[in-house]
C-alpha cells in the first residue's frame, strides 16, 4: 500500500493535534471574549491579544524549521485558524503566517516578522491588480507583499512607516487602500514563474485557513443559536423541538463537518501532494464562503428580535461570516479558478 493511501481518506486528529487545538481554544476563550472583540472593532486589531498570541508561539510555529521556525503542518494551522474564527479574534494571524511562509519560501524572512514583532500581510486577491489595492491588513501591517510589474510578474515587498487609514468594512478587519507608490521602501523578492508559484501557494494557504476560521465561526454561532432554542419556549415546549428550528440547526452541523473535513483534506494534500488535488483549497474556501453566511443568518433568525440587536453576539458573527471571505476579493474568482483547474485536468 502506498504510504499516503490511507491518509488520503482518514483525516482524524492525532493526540498531538487534539492537544494543540485544546490549547488554542482555551487561549482564545480566555483572551478573546466578545467584549474584547467589540472593543477592537474600531481598529480591527487588538495589540495586546496579538502580543499574547505571538508569545504563545503562534507565528513561529507556522515557519519551516529550516529557517528557525517550528515547522507546523498546514493541518496544525487549520486547527489554530478554527479556534481563531470560533472566538472572532481581532488579530491578523492568518494574513501574517501566510505572508511569513511566503517570505521564507523566497528567502526573505526576518526574525522580526517570524516573531510577530513586525506584522506582515499580503494582497489576497486572485486578480493581478496594479496600482492602488485593498489589503486586509493594510492599516496595521509593517510589510505587505503584492504582485506588481508591467504584467504582474514581480513579487514585491512594500514597507511602511506611516500606515494607510483603515477603511470601514463589514468584516471589522484592519483593511486599507494601499498605494505601492506611497511605500517607504519597495523590494522585488522575485520575478517570473518560480516566484509567482510561491505567491500562488500563499494565496491557497490564505483561502484554506480562512475556510477553517469560518468553520469555527459557524460552529460557535450554531452553539449560540442551539442554546437559545433550548431555553426559549412556545406553547409549552422548547422552540428547538420545532422542525423550523431543528432542521436548520442540523444543516449547520452538516456545514461544519463538511467544511472541516474538506479543509483538513485540502491541508494534507497541499502539504504532501500539492499537484495532485490543487482544487481542494479553493473549494474549501468557496464552500465556507457561501455556507457560513447562510448559517450565521439562520442563527440570527432563530433568535428573532434579540438576534438582530447590535449588542447580540449573533450579529457579530453574522457580519464577519459575510465580510471575512470578501477580504480576498470576490469569492467567485476562486470558483472560476476551480473550474479552470478541473478543466485542465480533464484536458490533460
């Protein structure tokens, strides 16, 4: 039997995986309460939470051992992302680790970025845009990686002393319009197919980890809705016993398990057989981008008038379920990418 054959079908967690997820779940549960999330909405960033997260090793774990990191697998990273999404943590961990791994692949990673003392981000859009572009971490990042050049053939590192102003957005992210011409420094990290392939992998990792964050988000908003439904009565029975409530909650369970399994499968293939199933990472993203919004909307509906109030936790989850996938541009671009990958495979 091929040594990978079983693992292609079995995505159960090892004891080490479970311990890792438990540690980060407890961390975010303690330090990323809904009050913390609300307090950070103006900036989209909680500096104290970020420093605590970095001190826990969440940034160095993502970097290969060959450059001084801890060499975590992508499956490991999906577990952290899931807990980040579960507690809506206002930190740029996904963007930062994807950028740091890209810098490591291009031989440009610094200790300051690896440790999280300096925040790195990237243009997560699939379009090879030129000029000013909207960056998810644009208002807080020290370094931003983009594609640039006449044909988008260069991978460029921009550094900022004075950061652009935050743009208000539904995902409550530290998003900003970034003008490459306004950067304090501009360094070409690489050009041509090899550099662009590294960048494309970083975008796959960003979509994969965002999908995992949405899995955690949906599971938590489902829990909030289920607890409400068990304690709210109509005609002498909990509303959870009504099919109009119980069936949507069951659909949320299916979304969580389906998205989780797809994300873990995509992570394993991206780490071990990246050319075998390149459509899995964008597929996980497209699935969760669509289903997270539906599930979070239903969670709000289950809670009725309480759910749509601005102070309700369900509302905080809803706006992020709709906004986080848009940080990388139109999710439809990822769907088109999947179509191209499948068409190329069939043609081959």
